[in-house]
C-alpha cells in the first residue's frame, strides 16, 4: 500500500485492521436454502455475503459483475464511514455500525449493504455474529421467500434495531444500579459509568441519522408497496429507540450531577468538621501561648495547683464549646 492510494479518487484501499481472508457466500433462499461460493449465477432473490475485506481483488470482481461505482466500493473498504443510505438510482448503498451485547461483552461491528433489484450484498470485516438469527429466517421463514429482496433488507435493519433496543435495556439496568449506589452508598464506579455513557453517545451517533436517511431512501422504487408497512414499523422502532436514548442521556447527566453534589457535600462536611476542630483548638492555642511567655514574674505559674487548674480550665473550655456547637446543630 502506498501513501498516494489514500488520496487517489476511486482507489480501493482497505482501512481496517481485521486481516481475515475474504470469503464470499451466496445464499439461494427462494425455494430451498443452499449456499455456494459462486455469485455469477443469480436467482430472482439472491443474498451475497462478503466476509473479510482484505482481498480487494475479490471484492473488485463483485464490483465489475454488478457494475458498481468505484467510489461506492471505496466507501465499502473504508470501515470508518459514517452511517448513511445513498440512492444510486439503480441500487441503494448503505453503511451501518452495530453495537450489541455478546455474553458479557459489548461489541461494535460494521457492515455495508448494496441493495439491487433482485440481489442484496453485505460486506463485513469479520464473521457477523449479530446476523445469526437471519440464517434461520432464510431457511424457514415463509414471508422472506414470498416478498422481494427489499424485505430481506428490512429484516437486517430490524435485527440491528432490535440489538440496539436490547442494548438500551442492558444500559438501563446498569444506570439503575449506578443510581442506587449514588443514593444509598454515596459512591460510583466512575470507570464503568463513563464506559456506558460513552457507549450511549456512540449509539446516539449511529442510530440518530438512520431514521432520516431511511425515510428519504423509501422513495426509491426498489422498495415495493407490500413491504412499506414493515418499514413503517421499523421507523416506529427507530423513533422509540431515539426517545429512549434521549431519556438515558438525560439520566446519565442527572446521575453525574447527583454524584458531583454528593462529592461536594462530603467535602463540605469534611471541611466543616475540620473547621470545628480548628475553632476548638484556637483558644487552647492562645492559652498555651499565653502561659508559655517568658516573663520574669508570672505568679499564676508559681501556684501549687497551677498545672491542674490549667488542664481543668482547658477541658472545661473544650466541653463548653462542644456543647455550644451541639446546641446550634453545627455537627449535622
């Protein structure tokens, strides 16, 4: 790879770090599901999945076969692309990022999709674990076989949206636990809190543009009338996702303010305690300084019980001040 490749228009340069060998799977699902590596023989409905973007020549062969613009393929190989859906007249080009919870880990994945008249092509850096439910649908789901290829596109977007809603549920549980810790224990695991806050911000940047982009894309005739109700339902889910994201962002902001207020109150309480002790020792310091002066004649120090009287007086002064502070609720 040469540095000029990054600046040359239509240059095909993979920008990711996953060095997986490119594998092409062609799902023939119109009748019985069969999987081949040959994408030259197309059915009325074909799903082609490209896993691994390392081999640019194999991906370029797909571009040549389907007559895809090189600028589009350049965006496919640039895995840092923003979420978007572009109308290219004869086909739609989409870029998506997915945040999902896999066991105990939160993962992020990337995919781009080319939606043609009878073919859908998806590109992935690695094995798309989040699309595992799709394979069962391709084999058994009757409606997927009856509807056009745009219905498959809907199913993929629906899976992604459901994963994002699941992540919102997961983050909601975490935020509730953070709230309990702040209110009851007066503490907060800052690393975990800022991690989930960062993930919510990332999800906001991923999901927010999708509603607007999809609304515009639905004007393309590639979307059939019988699938429009499904996309309307998907848009409703995206709208609900947006509302919950806004709610959780507000909640994180309030929790952070609450935590900072608790920290401030604790600091104020510490400073108050230190101030009270300082106030108690100020007169004692004065007394020790006064009786520690080097005068030639100091009759009070020559008394037989002078030390005992001084200690008793100091203790009485301390007790008197403690009583005064307690009576005036300074210790609350």
